[in-house]
C-alpha cells in the first residue's frame, strides 16, 4: 500500500457513516519505510452526507527505534499504544465496508460485515507486524524458519481479536452495527491449507512462536482448492473442491514485489572452470502471499509466507495465441498455476507424482531463495557465508521439505560460488528434521528416474551426498566385516538399489580379495585417496556415465529410489521425534543405524497445542471457571498453573460449575449436529467422540465394530435390561479419507450406514446414536471438543507418532480411552492412570502378534466373529462389506490378516468400554476425572514444545516487543 497524502493540516472530506473515530493503517512512509497510523474523526450526520477528517497520529519521529534498545528489551515505549474502543472500531468497520469493499454497497449483511471486520482487525495487525519485522531487520537476530506442506489454521477472526484483547470491544461494536460477533465470525471459511495433525501442529507452533516472542517465520503453499470439501451421501464420502478463496481472503497480503524463479526439467552444463549451470527446462514464478500471525498479549506478530505459482509474462507463448493455437499458449500457464491448486494431489499416475514433487521443490526453492536474500540484506557487504547457520535455522516439518538440503547446496555453489566443502558444512549446520511417522510407506521415497528428469542438478548433488555418507560409514566401521558393512549400506544409503561409485565399489572388492591387508589401514588410505578434493571437484556433479554397474546387493528389478528420510538425517544437524515412545522407536527401529552413527543428532520434542485457541477461545465457560479457581488468567501462557486444579478436584462447588459448563457446551454440540446432519441427539447422553483423519491404523473400524456389538446386544435385551446395562451414548465421528484410499472410504461408508440403521431404530431411541460429521476441520473441532466427554485415541500401538487431538481433548476435561501409543503414554502419566481408560496390546508386542497371525496361531474372540457375521447379514443395508470384513480375516496377504490388530484388541476394547459406562454412572467420580484431565494437560502446551525447539535445536532467543 502506498502512503496516502493525508496529514494533520490537509484533511480531506469524504462520505462515511456515523461515529467519532476510525483507527487504521495508511501505509509505509516512502522515506523511512515506517508504518503510518491514522485516526479519522467523523461528525454525526445522515448516512448520505457523512464526512470525515483524517489525521496523522504517528509521526515518523515516534516510529524511530532508539539506538539504546537492546535485543532483550525490544522496542518498549517506541510505539504509541492505542487501544481502540467500540465506537472507533465500529467506525473502522464501516469505513472498510464503504471504502475497501468486496461486496455491493446496498446492504450490510453478514458476509460483508465479516470482511469489513477482518479488514479492521488487519489494520491493527499490520502495525505490529511491521514493527516486528523492522526490529528483526535492525537487530539482525537469528531467525527460525518453519517449512511445512500444511498449515491447518482454522478461522482467524476470533483468534486475532482474542490475542489482541479486543474481543469485548469488537462484540460491542458489531452489536451497534446490528450484528452478533459469533454470527459474523461464522462467515469465515476455514483456510484450506492443511488436512490433519501435521498442519494443525504447524499452526499451533506459529501461535506459540508469536506469543513467546521468538523470531520466526512459517513457509508454505497457498492451495487454491485445498485437499477437498467432504460431502456425505448415501454412497459414503464424496469430494468436491474447496472454495475458501472464492470470495477473497482478507487476512492475506499479496507481495507483488516478492517473487522468485523456480525451474524444472532442463539440463546441467559444465563451464570451463568446472562450474555447473542448470539451464533450459520449464520456468515458473513463485509469488509471496503473507498472513500475519499475532501473539497473545504481545505486539509480536510474525509472518506466514505462502507461495502461489504463476507463469512469467515472458514465458507466455504470444505467437501461438495469436496464431489461434490458444490451447498451446494456455498450457504453460496452467502447468504453472496447477502446482498450487490441490494439497496432496493423487499420485497414482506419473503426472500426479510429478506434480507432488513440483510442489515440494517449489516450497523449498522459493523459501530458501527468500531466506538467503534476507540473510544477504541483513549482513551487508561482504557476506560472510560461514555465519549463515548463526543467523538461520531451517526446520523441515516431516520429509516433504527434504529438497531444502540439495537446493541450499545448489544455491550456495552454483549461484553464490562456494565450494562443495563450504556448502555441505553450512547445510549440515542449518537444516533440522522432524519425523512424524513410523509407517514405512509414509517415509517418502521418490523415483530416481523421475527426479533425474525433473531436477537433474539436484540428483547430482544427492549422489554426492550419498557418496559422502558411504565414505563416512566405511570410515566408522571399516571393511573387515563386509557382510555387516553391506547391511549397513543397504539400510542407510540415500540411493536405494543404485550402483555404488567406483571408488567405493573397488574398495569393497579390494578388501574382500586382500583380507591379509590390515583393514583399518586400507580404509584410511583408500578413503583419502579416492575422495575428491574441493579443488578437484568444485562442481559437485559426478560423472555417472562411465560408472560400473556394481551394487551391494544385485536387485536389477527393484526400482531405483531416493530415500528422503535418510537424506534428512544425513543432511541435517538434528532429528526429533514427537512423543517419548515415538522418539524411542525412531532411535531403536526407524533410524537405528543412523542413531548408532550419530547419537547426538537425535532428540525428543513431544508435540503440543496452543491453549489460546484450544481452550481459552473455544471454551470460554470452562476458561472462566479455571481462572476463578486458580486465581489468575496467567495459565493461558503458563499452563503449569493448571496443576493447581488438582487440589480442588473433589470440591463440590467446582464440580457443579464444571458440569454446568460441560452441559452448556453439549447443548451447543446438539444444535450443531442438528444443523450439519439433521440428527437430534439428547444432550444428557454421554458424548463419545473420535475425530481425526480416517486411516486403518487409527482404527475407526474398531470403534464402529464396538458400536455394532453394543447395538446387537441392545437388540437382544428387553427395554428394562437395556437401561440397566447401557449408559445412553452419542457416538460422533469426523474426518476425511484420502480420495484414493479405498479402504478408508469403505470405513466412512460403514459408519454412516450403521448410523442410518441405529438412529432410526425406535426400540433403541436415545440410548444409542451414531453421527458422522461431514467436512471435519478446525472450526468443527472447536465446537465438538469442548462438549465431548469421552474421546477415542485407539491406534494400533507403536503406529501413531504422537497425535495432538488427544491433547486438545484432555485440555478441555475430556476423558480418554486409548492404547499406549504416541502421546497417550505421556497423557496417561500426567492425568493419572485411574483417569485414563487403557486397553490393547503394547508396542513391543505387535511384531510378535503379527508373526503369530502369519503362523496361524491367532484365535479370534467369539464376540468379534459374532459382529462380523451380523454385518454380513445385511442388517446395515445392501452395500457389500466383504472386502472390509475380509481384511480382518486370513493369516497373510495384501489387505488381509488384520494387520492393524482390530480383532486382537477387540475383546479388551469392549471390556474397557464397560468400565467407561460404570464410571459415567457415578457423575461425581466422572467430573473429578475430567478436572484431573485438564490439570494434567499442562505439559501439552505448544509453548513448552517451542521453548524446547528454540533452546535445543534452533538456538534462538526471545525478542520482546513491549
């Protein structure tokens, strides 16, 4: 935005609404680049002849930062603190409705009210945002950069005004304008930038980084159509494109001056001096869109920069267009734009795989170019590249941003002129990796052939990194035991099923043939002799044309792949798991060989969730009770104070208030379910919830099989027996199955079919209801979680890395039933074993149980067989569930043998559910358990997690903007 020519002495008149003041952001002063604020004074007059005067209230002098301010002190006192009242806010909203309109002028309906309100809030955020950025630039602080393919932000309006402590003022302002704040907030669509826990974790981290005043930015992609919008029909799940950007996004600001070239395909050429250049190919432009992320009760407002892709004008084929070949001219544009159309496009086709790889590289390349440009600008001349890791920490959220490693090396060598040794050293001190899965299929592997075609320069660099890694392994273990060495290379190499470089292959065979030679001496001399020096190979690129076809294990039919997780471990300086049990599995199983080689790299950082969004704002009734009994609201930023609730857990007054708050939230859920599904449920029934991504390992199938068993037993009893035996339950499901994940979609169909049958059974009535909430997202979670009483976290032990929904439920006093998996282990420790319903096999038993199944030793429980037969009887409709039931049978084979142990854990699960019923009947006991769950959730704030990342991995300090 350019600075408008308004001043205290030259006010202009224009038409506007009733009110006294407008507070807003005018733009940047062209000379100082500082933000200018304004107040607009508006005399009372008729709507048709409203006038205003604009007055500059933040002079350039007041915007200047004092030289004496230290990094720790921040810029306290340098900015005038303006806290707008409801009248000035109302004027600001009306100003935006009239002068920055996205809608026609005739009416001030809810959609228009939302946009005007959001733009009003954004004015305040921009001031803090610019002050934050300017101070980081001035102080040249070390900054963390969080790269993630997903950010599941949720709605921004209530979170922003809550963090700004303006909720009451905005509510009052909107009442004056004829609207309710909650109704206005509901007009905002959830930003379709993520799907599950990976993206929600990233968003919680950004909230905590801003709240704790850490210098950090997030980077992601701006998906036009998101993952998909989920519809539930008689055929199950159907997917349609998200439309979250259809009406525009008032929170984002396009930075037309911030864009970077991103290249695909082409070829690598060598210069006379041995330098390498990546030329030709397909070129696109990554354009920055910035979203402000405000901290809670702090001026710090950090940035989420999202990249959108487009075709550079010079790449448009104007000749083809004018010749009438519009399709040819249009093709290049659509190829560029489609990179950011969809989150996780289907990858069963080669085109789908290529698009996913393009997405990942676009995120890495654009972000790193931006980070490097910022480092150069802050450093001045000459740039000391060896200091890059002292000013930059790059965190890769899972393996999607792995290409950061070869891309950083490429830029440093090919563009900045550094040697391989320098670039490799800088990269290994800059990049860190968070692992989020123990599932082998989720540890990304990319076809080497595809990557060679799409990113030829990066394949050269990856080959060199792989060679460096192999030399390191040989230097560590020697060549005396070749069988052992070959096994380590097989497990640890970045390139799988790919021939070894000549130097290494010859070394291994020479060692085998000359066993009389001292292996230690041979390794030392051979490694040094064959390892190219920086002077010999500044270009990094390896001449692969004349390589011998020598492999550790000949497997010519196996595909040649790049193992991205291995590249992350080899190229990063830190590797962390996301829960204690997960981090142990990472060290003992997933990356065991790497852990033996580099134990100092591996850490645990248990996930966390922001208490602002996940209890303070979404559960205000409970928050008020917590503040009353703790005696302070400081728990919102210091969750350890929640422990104080433990000493009041038996207090009858607290328990009464606690139950009343829960029931009010349940009534909200009841209304919500009626609106979204048409089902009416009894708010006095137990609300039993499982909401998360639909996946076999998360075992929604176990839950619904348990419900079918419950329903069948009810049908076999008299009405009187049912009421004695069973507590009334509303079983709520939510979550998306990936569009091409057939078995997950079958599970969704099964749940909805069971719901149709059970919910319309007059004999059962309100004793049991089954509801699938369509299009589960953050906003749905913010309604369901505060009203939940039992939540299910029942994944096969050892398969869930952490989970974060379990933390949100615990924070809101929801009792959990689950396995010893992921963060469940730590949650159970903190809330107390008596306040967590535990069942199922443990992680260390899983491999043995699967082996027993393969050997035909597993004997299914008769109750489990009874349920399968009941499903096959057709009681839930004509759909053929043979494939689904068949996956739970047999001893081996793809899609068979009950890999996720639903049948094994079923008896333990239904017996545990009987204990749940028993506990729920004693409401005093249940309420105490609920209070202790909230008290025990203190450990699971993302604030605690971010402090640990900042201290142990990134090495950054808070920068306080007072």
